[in-house]
């Protein structure tokens, strides 16, 4: 790997922001704002993640975020986010560092800011950050002293810039694919709207063409030989048009209840509610997890012979479908919910199955193209991570030819 040095030898300063009261709403263009942690934790700098400051402080100009600043999360309730960092890009004026964020100022004669951003995200440095972390009362923090003593590889500036350029080449290619993916998404939405425009108004109730069931109620779980522990899907797993299985919990049930709560490939899952925008949010289950259940806050809709799951999902996600859920849902100040009876009573269009299949053809083609693009992006991200890790570790060098 070559020579390693403590990070403080390559920095001019490690600064921290201010503790100030701020409104939840974002600042206007002519107002000062306090940078939120969300500006850093998405992987890219997001200047809109800020709260309006209520009072003036003479320290604001000194703590104003500027383009090229390397920012790092100092404190967070989630260990994985402590030490998360990014280089500030597209910065708006009058944006101030909070006391939850460090600003690392590299010595421009020894360290490139973009290279520092890459280095802080490397596996080797992330391991050091985890070791240096401290935890109290559910909050984890990285002391300034631990930041300064991080051991980092010492590269000549030209080589640092070569590594940054290699990373930017990956980002350009990935960005082009992401833009194409966004266009495919717009096309899919237009095709979906066209499908529903061709089938006319809704007709019979949903329970005439499908069965609706709630899932497992959490609480006092059974114990003993007659029970099994299985994965289950929560509201957090059921997103708009897709199922996220990156964080799936398990629950214990009596074996004889398995068929009651089990999911099958092709089941449409709809969320009971929570936030208003989650009413009836859903997606078709693709069966990627064997023997998977669903929670009681997620309705399972199992279509009969007259209805294709993808066609029904298209309708429930449409403006007409969402309007129905919002009209019948029970709403409080911040929360909303629907029950299984309201789902069963939902009027739905039921054209012949062959017509449903024909209408879905262009939509499926768009989704298949989107899936290919998503796979290409994921593959490039994996290659990018491996290449940059090899360059940062010294296992390989940038080829300038």
C-alpha cells in the first residue's frame, strides 16, 4: 500500500458547526439555514436539506458551507451513518454547519478534496471510523481526535487526481444510465395511463374477482414444538411498485396458521396506511423469499381467474385507485388507514383477461427495459467500488495511456 500518515497531517482544520434553534421548514433564498444531517447521508450533498435559522449569529459567515467543503457526520443514532461524508457540490448561499457535522479542510498542496471524499468512504477508513466511534444513550459519535488520527494512504497529488478522474468516469456512465432509466419510468407511467383510459370506468367490487386477507398480528408470539419462525413483510417493505427485501424481519406463528398468512407469487400487497401517501400503496409479490408471510398492516389480495395481478396493481396505483383509498380511508391529523372491508368494496374495471394481457404488453416491455438498466447500474456500481478500492489501497494504478 505504501506510506500511511495520520489524516491531521494532510488537513488545515477539522471544524464543527453551531448549536442553534431552527424551524423545521427550509429557509427562503435570502435567509440563513442550518444544514441537516440528511444533506450528507444520501451519498450526495443535498443543499435543500436545511432548516431555517431563527436568529442571527456573527459566526454564520465563518461557518457557511462552500463548494468543495468535505463534510462528515459527527453524531447520529445509527452507527452506520456516523462518519458518512461527502464533498459539497451545488451549494446554495447562507447555509451553516450544525454541531452534528465536521468540516474537514484539506491542505491543497498535499490533499485533493474530492480524493479525500473517496478515501473517507473506503472500507479501510470506514473500519477505523467504527473502531473510533463512541456510544451513549442511543447516540453514537466520532470524536474529533479519532478523525485526526485516521491512518490514510499518502499519494502524490497527480495520482490523487487520476483516481478522482477514474471515479468520475464511472459516475458519468452511471449517470447516463440513470437518466435513461428515468425516461423509461416516464414512458411506463404514460403507457399505464393509456391502458386505464382504454378500459373505461370501474365496475364490480374487488372481492368479486379476488380475495383480500390481513396478515400476522405482532405481539405475544407462540412458543413450543408446534411453531415455526418465518420472514414477514411490513409496511416498510411494500413500496410504490416494488417490494424492498433488504431488511426483512421474522415472526413466530403456529404451524397450522401458515396457509392463512403465507404469500404466493403473484399476490398483490397493499399497505393499510400510516402517512397519507401510504394508503393502498402496493406491489405484486415475486416470490423471491420462500415461505414468506405478511403483517396485519399489509393486505394480501389474491386474484382469481378473471383478474391479472399486474392489471389490478396498475389500477390500485392509478389516480382513480388512490383517490378511492383517500376518500374512504380514516384520517387523523397526520395518519390515515383503510380496512379490509374498504379494500374489498373497491370498484375495479374487469375487462376480459386476454384484453388485460394485451394492454399490459407495452407496460411489461418498459418494465423489462427498466430492469435491464437497473442491473447494468448495479453491476457498474459493484465494479466501480472494486476498482476504486484497489486504487486507494495501491493494489493497482491508473493507466494514463
